[in-house]
C-alpha cells in the first residue's frame, strides 16, 4: 500500500475562480486528501495517493493544463524522453517518463506511451546510459545480478524492473508505478520500454523505446526554463509533448 505523498503541479491560473474550479475538481478525485492552490505562484500542491496522470487529466477537464513539477525539494525529480532508434520512423519520440521522489526510498514513475503497436510492454532501467545503438547498447537490467536475498533461496526482483504498461489499439498507454529507490541512483542510466523484459533488442525495432534518465528541475528550481541549452520554458516544452500525444 502506497503511503500518502505530496506532489506539485504548475497550472496557469488567472483568478480565484480558477483556484475554486481546480480545487473542487481535485477534491473529488479518488486518492486526493488535500489540495492547496497558490494563485500567485501558479502552483497546486496535492497530498494523497492519486497518480500524477489522473491529476493532470482532472485539471485538464477544467479547461486548464498542468505540468508535474516535483515534490518541492531539490534533486527529487527526473525525466526520460523515450525514442525509437528505427530509421523507418519519422516521429521518433514515443514516450515520456516523469519521476518524482516523495520519500527517502520511494520514487513515483508516471509513464506515458504513444504510437506503439498494441500489447504489453516492459519498462526497465538498464546498467548503462549508452544509447548510441539504441537499446542494444544499454547493457543488462540494473542490479540484475543481485537476485537473491541473503540467507534465502527466494528470488529477488531487480530494482531495474519497473513493471509493465498496456498499449491500446490507438497506440497509447499510461501507467503509474512506484519503486523503492532514490532519483539520484538512476541519473545517467537508461530506460528501455520493449515487449521483452531481458532483450536482446534490435536497433531497427520501432516498438522498442529507449532514453537516458536526466535530472529535472525541482519545483523551486529553474521554474522559468527547462534547461539552459534549449532556452525553452516549461510551457513551450509542454506544447511539444501534447502535440506528440503525451499527457
């Protein structure tokens, strides 16, 4: 059972009416225990166990957009843009994983997929962050060698196995996962989404996605720009994600 946690979302709000509409809608969402909307800072703080994807959808239903901005502390957020390395695909970005650490040993993962063939896919974190050859150069599953509990013959699931996501007939899938780890442990590693958990992978497989897990600005850090390299602000990045089918 997941313990209650706090997440923070950037939401464009222009008046007290916006605050009331958003707060009212979120308070009806299963798993939400407390909502605090700050008009001045354009932030909404939510406490509970509701998946970030459900929170975003609920806010969007009020006619506004939302971006998961973290849990309020530095070094607590990460993002992974998932792409296919197949040369036969024009729009290579087909997935996005948002990660927020909400306690010393619990990280939430909100994974969105768009454009894959229907079916069940595995999401795994790999030992290496080398994606020069797509998923084929990422190495094995992270901590796959640590598969037994000391003094026990029972197998232990590697922490790099995050879980599965079901992609529907429209090519879309979304899943909310939680893993007993800290964000800093994953930075620089790669994530693979594929129909096979272990591999081997093919670089030209359009239904195998890969990306490097990168640190993301915390809710109080760098709220104007996503990164100094692109110079894009959070809403410009958001428009690109929505255009590609990402929530």
